C-alpha cells in the first residue's frame, strides 16, 4: 500500500528533484587486490613534507577549519602568480562546478560543453532545470569556435571545455582557447585537471580576459583524490560571488594543510609526473602492438579503441575477471573504447599481462 505521508512529501519536491529517481545503494567496494585503473587516480604516496602537514593537522581536529579558506587561497595565489581575490578553494573542483551551475543557470537556460566530456555536468544542468548542449570537437580535434559562438551554443550562459580533455586525453593549443575567449562575451570555464601532464597551460590568460575561469584539482597530478582539494582561478568579481555561494566550512583542516603543503612542495612531484609520462608512452606502444588504436594523450590515462570486431564493455568485463579495473563509456564513438589510468610500473605490468593473455586466447578462439 502506498505511504500517504511519503507521497505528500514527494509531491512537494521541486520540478528538478522530482525528475530524479531515488539513488539505490548498488555500488560495490572494489576488491582490495584489484588493480584500479578506472578513475584516473595518482597511486603514489604523498611526499614526506606534505604528509607531515596532514599529520600535524590531525592535532587540530577539534577546531573548525579556517573560514573562507584564506590561508589556502593565499598559498594558491602565490604559487600561481595571482592575487588572493582571484582564487576560490573547493572540496574538489566538482564542488566548484556545482557553484558555477547554481550561479549562472535558471530553468530553461543553456549550458554548453565540448564533447565528449565530464558526464557529471549533465546532472548539474538537470538540477538547475537547464538544457545541456554537447558540441563535438572536429575530426581534426580542433576547437569548434564557430559553432560555440554562432551555432547551437550561441545562447549558452557559459561554455565548458577541458584541456587536456577527459576521456580522450587530447590537448588543444592555448592559442585556440584564447581565440574563443577573446571573441566571446560569455563565461568560458576551462578545466585544467590534467594540465600537469601537458605541455602548456592557460594561466597567463587570466589577467587579459575577465570572462575566463580556470579550474584546477589536486586529485590527478598531486595524488590527493581522497582529500578533495580544488581551485577556481578568475576575475575577483566573479570569484567573490562564487565564494559567497559556498557552504560554510566547505573544506576540512586536513584538506587545508595538505593543499598548502602541496603548493609549497610542488617540486617534490616532478619524478611522479615524469614516471606517469614514461609509463603512458610505454603502455601506448604496447597496446598499439596488440592491435589497439590509442589516442595520443596528454593526461594520466589512455583512451584505447579495442581491436576491430571487439567491444569495449566485453574487454572491461574480461579484465575485471583478472582483477584489472578500466573504464568504458556509453557515448557514441566511445562504445568500442576502454580508458586506462596510468599507475605504478607494477600496476601497468599487471594490466599489460592481462591484455596479452586475453589477446592470445582470442587468437586461438575468436568466438570467445
């Protein structure tokens, strides 16, 4: 029998919330023995001086974190050559994305994203009752500036692009991004989550263009995905309004301490970044020799199209049986691909061993 009180409560939901199904608890915890290469984490330990910052912060666990993340924002401003008012700190860059949607979109408004991109953006648009446009890159991986400015996305309140892009790993020259920002009078949100693995970044554009907001995270290149540290960098007027939308004490004392520690010891991560670039190249070559078509990557992962006649989901399941986790995507054009995070040498050896084993079995029994 339907619960009358519950039905009454649910009928009071906003239109956006009423369109969402109740989220079931179906996620399973990965086997501790699995090689986890499906979510682009950086699997290395924090450098000793950064770890010391985290341990010291635990001694202050009884205190609320610093209001408005002042010290963390000041540290980021110093590291990136900005002023404090150009920086917002967040509980990961995903929190900051949510603030942008809340600040700019009303029901019926449009947001546009270069596609394929971070799928969480679709949900954020839904929560605001907004339309979400996905504009694909050209076949030559050039930025579709004309479409963004004068085509389907011309009425979008803001445009999102990631550089390097996820899930492809492709990198756009900063000059292309500057051309879009210079010609547009709308907000351009540039997600540089993977930029430490790439040849360039767009920080130098911030003092030239007030309509550019850059997102950074310490989840990928600084091995802090579980601590949740992100930044938005842009004009003080825009950043200040976004800060005014944040939850009180949105970050914790460990996040503050680790963030400041990372910003003070970025040189300690240079070998980490070089390792990932070397392994990225080694795995790319190995997969290519096994019949995969690998997209050149400037991130800490590889997007690989599986050999002809095979299916990405089948490969994901076959690798999972061997305790190797990789990602797949439902988007058109990606259904025959797997995305593989770059981890330790041992993790990548385990992955390649599993791929070679599966490939060998397929050669002997193509019907498998």
